[in-house]
C-alpha cells in the first residue's frame, strides 16, 4: 500500500505574498540560527490541512506555530525541563496578526 503522491513544498515567499501576516515567520525562518522547522500536515488524501513549525530552544522549551487557515493560527511555548516541565508559557489561538507577534516577542532565554 502506498501513501498519497508527494506534493511540492509551498514556496514561503508566495505564501507571504498571499498572506502578508505570515511575514514575521518568514523573517525568522530566513535566519539560519533560529532552529525553526516547518512541515505540512496532510489528511489521508494528501491535502494540506495545516502547516506546523516547531523549534526547541536550548533544550529548555519548545515553540510551536500551527497555521490552520489564513485567519486561524495557534502559537504555543511549553517548558521542557524543571519542576514546571510541560507547563505552557503561552498557548493562544487567533488571527495570525494578533498571535504570531506574541510568540516571536518572547525571549529565547527565560530569566
């Protein structure tokens, strides 16, 4: 049994042209040192249902961006170590222009 045929990746510049609110994410991804990895999430038919970005920062926390629609994004940061491992620092769903800045404004290192 084979899966759905492979799909070409989405051109990030075309995505930003269509959805300018994604520009802060593109700016992050263009920097080699940020650690962001983006993947398409697909349904059984191979259609893209979301785009998900993940990065682990210094082994201390994980940042997640899940683009569900042009007007629906989930951003989250969770701790990975210590007594509060698994706790969310941020977990918000909303319009990309509202929630993406919340995540990208967080410091990479917590005090």
